[in-house]
């Protein structure tokens, strides 16, 4: 790509220059028309800022749809030639295809860092390389840095146990759960929903996207937009939801409320979307789409402490069921200097943090404190843990909200028929399901408890003549809602056992002639303990007892 002189490649200092950071994209054609429009725009900006030194700088970071280097070089070459025809401009061009670095000092002009997109003749249909896309489809990104102490990450376990994949053609942070992975997710969420219904929560189903108007009311558009996925639909701006709270508040406002209706607890197993940076995406731990066991408790101020305590009781119950240990609470507060991140209402912040701290202290909750970790609308209590790499992350969050009830105009009539503003507790009972799965996989190293194990029992036959009997055993187990797989392959029984152990199956049933003749089972557990002569009904009773204990 030797289009610059050796002198030019050495670098130079250019003062009072208009720097044109340029990304040439796949659809930028025909070249003549594109260059004409490109030069026209440059001259227009140069006139407005009174610049005569122009630097054409190839800058690939501006686009993810870059043209081939040859095409980009041709566009920049032609633009340089066209600009040099106008004698009043001094034109310079940074090298293309070389390692580059620069230092830039920008004047405080209103047009500084202006961005423009140039297209000619509408959108040009992109040529699709079907074979290349199919090749990309087969690329599964499941490699990761090895954790210490011989442990495996949730990425490795997800791959080895066939629980989920991350496909290049689908995108980072968007895992595809296999039937086995989906079983784990479903069991966790079913448990959560059943428990929440017992505790008076009302489950909802709300849209995964909304117009920007809704997020402008909540403040997400002003304080959280960079972390959201936005899209244009006709003349309206929409966004995929990062939280469900605005939707639940709209439901609350559908009719007048009285003090006897409160607390009102709206809950949802919700798909949420966060525009995480690609470098922060990790397995099931940090995603661009995830599922949250979300809820919002709208209550009177005099009910706040009791409801907060009940939320903590629910979290403790869930933690015990999921065997979540080695965690700690973090009281996350705002940073008054960070005006961009937080709603600017210092008195309300100080009061809400005082109220929350008072509740935690009265309930004798042990916690650490962290500044600048609050939600943009209020302080929160985070349940923290460390993954196999020792990295700290949040499993579950509880937030006291002073801002959104006011922003949404949430009200209720008190006993004197006067309008009052309720308080809101934002909470998750089990956190993001995918992150909980990552936690459980890493903590158990894939040896999941029976109730969430995707395959609880695997039946292994010694020979083809044992297949019918094995099929009957499988059918009986399925009647009792036991998740079972049947391996009647031609592999040796030793190979079948080893495969089942690698798959972390809880119980393996081996069936040969002896078992078939005596109408019994040979049962091996995950540790390797083997029992012979087990009656099927007794084995079913044992599994049910273990499941009830879980």
C-alpha cells in the first residue's frame, strides 16, 4: 500500500488543521459520486471553521461495515486529488495500513468533533457471501483463560456439558441455550415464580421495547441511554428495555389506587437488554440479553421497612434453595460529583440513603459500603460474590427508590382521601438467571443438585436384548417427572459409564440380563457408589425424597 512518500511516513506536525477522520464502508459506491459528495462536505465544514489545512485520516474504528482496503485507498486518493485542485487548501494524508499514533488538540469550536454520514443514490444492496456466512455460523466462541486451582469456568462447563454456545454469527453476549441448559434455566425460574406467588406477588408480562417517551419519563433516556439498544421505527425512537420498572409503573397508573391496596407487588421473569462493551462480555456472567427475576413493590412509607425485611427473607430462602454461599452485602451509594449518572436531587439522595442505612442497621444486616455504585434513581443493597477468577460481581440487588414515584406521578388516596406518593422497592429474588447458572456451574463444577440437573438419571444397557426392559424403566421414571436419558448404543458398558460421569449425571442405572431376570436395577451415583438389586419403586421413592429435600 505504498501510496505515501517515505518522508510522509515519518510523521509531521500540522497546526490549525481540519482533521477528517474517515471510514470508507462497503456500500460507498460508485466512487466518483461518493468522492464528489465527500469533498463537497469537507469544503463546507472548512469554510465554516475557516480552515485551510486539511488532514485526511483513515479511521476504521468509526464503522463495523468497512470496505476492502483497496476500495478505501482509492476513495481517499481521489478525494486528496480533488481537494488539491483547489489551491487554497493544503492537503495532508495519514498513512493507510500502517501503525499510527497521533496527538490532537481540539479548539472549542461549536463544530468540533462533528460527525457526518455520506451516501449517494440511497442504500446499495450489500452483496452477500452465503458460503462465508455459513462458515461463520460454525464458529463457536467457547474458549477462555484457564482459572486457577484446576477449576473450570462456566464457559468451559457450558461447552463440556452441552449447556450453551456462543456463536459468531449470532453475536457476543447472546448465548444460545441448548435443551439441557434451558432445563436448568426453566427449573430455577419455575421455583422462583412459585415462591413469589405464595408471597403475594402478581406476575405480569410486559413488552421488551418501548418508545423513548417512556424512558424520558423514567430518566433512562437522559442518564442511561448509552447503555441501551435504541432503534428508529418510522418517526419514533424506540429502545429495548434495560429494566421493567417503567412498564410496571404504567400498569399501576391504569386506575386510581387506595391505601388499602398497598403494598402492590408486580413481578416478572423479564428479558432485559444492556449495551455492554464487547470486552466485558463473559460466558453467562455478563450478557447483552439476560433474564431477570424482577419485581417492584409499591408501598406506603409506613410499610417500607416491613416490605424490605420480607424481600431479604425471600432472598435468604432463595439462596438456601440454590445453595448460594460465600456472598456478602454491599450498600451502594451515589457520588454527588457524578451529575451525568445520577438524578440531581441531593436532599432526596441523602434522605433515601439515611432511610436505607437505618433499615439495614435495625435489621442487623452486615454490609460494606461503596460510593458511586447506586442506581441512577436511588441507593441499593447488592449481594456480591467472586467467580472462579476471583472477580467480584453482583448476584441480586434491592433498591429503595425516591425518584421514580415522583417522575411517574404515582399516587394513592390515604384514609383521609388525600393524595399521597408511595415508596418503591426494586428487587430481584434470584438475580439474572444466566448469572445464577454461571455461579452454580462454577461453585459445583457442574455437579448440580438433583432438582436442577438437566439429566437426573441415565439408563445404560448391556446388550440389545435389554432395550425393552430399559425402555419400561425409563417410562416409569418419566411418569414421576424424573428427567431421564436412555443409552442403548453399541458402546461398551464401561464407555457408557464414563460418558455419563463426564456429563455429571446424578444417577446411572445399568441394566443387563441379571437385572432384567430379577426385575431390579443396578444403580451408580455420581460419586461412584454402586448398589445392586434395587427395586424400581424404591428408587423412585428415594429420588422423590431427595427432590423434596432440595
